[in-house]
C-alpha cells in the first residue's frame, strides 16, 4: 500500500471510475438496439443521449485537465441532448470509449502533487481533488440513469449487475 495518500486516492478513484464504466457497459449490453434511443417521456434522456452527454462532458473536462478551463469553448452541451437519425450502437460505443479513454489518460498523468493544484471549470476554481470528485459523482448519477432505463427495457431478461433481489442470503 502506498505511503502517499495522494497516490492511494488516485488509485482508488481510478478504480471507482472503471467500476462505473463497466457497470454502464454491462447495462447497455442488455438493451436491444432500438431501445438505446427510447425515452420514458419527451423530457427524459435516452441511454444514447446520456452516453453522448457523458462523452461530451469527459472530453471537455479531461482534455487539458490541469491547464485549461474544463468547459471548452467548442463544447456544445445543448447538442449533447439531441440525436441525429441513424445513430447506431457502434456510434454510441465509440462516444463511450472515447470519453472514458480521455478520462483515464488524464488520471494516469496525475501525480500526488497535482491534487492540490487549482482546476478551473466554467470559470470557477476548484482543487483537482474537488474537480475529480465532482466528475465521479456526475458520472455515477448518469450511469445510474443508464442502468435504470436498461433494467426497464430488458424486463424479465435482465441479468442483475449486483446482488439480485431476494438473493442476498445465497
């Protein structure tokens, strides 16, 4: 175990992000292709919309994490909630993989001494630890939404991603 609390934190937070990535992937895999764009109602987000938003956020936040504002001037957040016709599962998974790759590349480059540096998001200063934790909570929130929609769409065919209901004793 590292003596350095910063190294321990970076290792742990990287594992937490990996767990949410895997959780999302396991949920998405259980959804039929046309279900990826299904919405509960017109104001709800589909799995595809959530993935597009997460990927846009990840690109914006993690490219130049320590050196540029986490809200990039070329980001069009509103467009992340609009889907073009003809979207495929492959498109969705490309967005997903690209976003997570940017996150893990940025985390891998961080060192303990970087954690107290100031990171700017939408013009507001945060410690690097705070900025990382904000993103961890944001991604957990949206991955949870993906899981909920996937669970609904899979119906009785759903394969639990954790301990199934009424199976804790097993």
